[in-house]
C-alpha cells in the first residue's frame, strides 16, 4: 500500500503506515486553530506543513500494483525516480 497526502496544491508520498497518525495530528492542529504538522522525517530531511481550519487536506491510499507503471527515463535521459521524500506539484 502507498499513501499520498495532498495539502492545498502540493502532494507528498507518505512513509508506510503513517497515514493514520498524520490524520490524527492534522485533525488535532485544526481543532486547536492551526499549527505545524511533521509529515516526513529522515536523518537528513524533514517536511513540516502549516495546517489551519481553511487548509484543504486529503490522503489517498492505493495498492502499489494498482498504480500505473512509470518509465525509468526522466528528462534529458537521466534516471528519475520519485521518493516519498520528494514533493511534486499538482496542476
């Protein structure tokens, strides 16, 4: 299973099995009037987002085999793979 969180216009791949904890943190901060929520933490990377009652947040979970396969080749022939640490814009 792979979970993805969309906060306003940005999406982040979540670490495995963290969606429930993140939903609880977001709901708690919204009830308190707003605040920062840690989405991802690794030894060299931390993503915190500011949520408030007006923030649009959704979390989608899919089976990995249901996701369409992406080509390994990226721009200019370089290898390009998304990590759950990498945000990407949604249009």
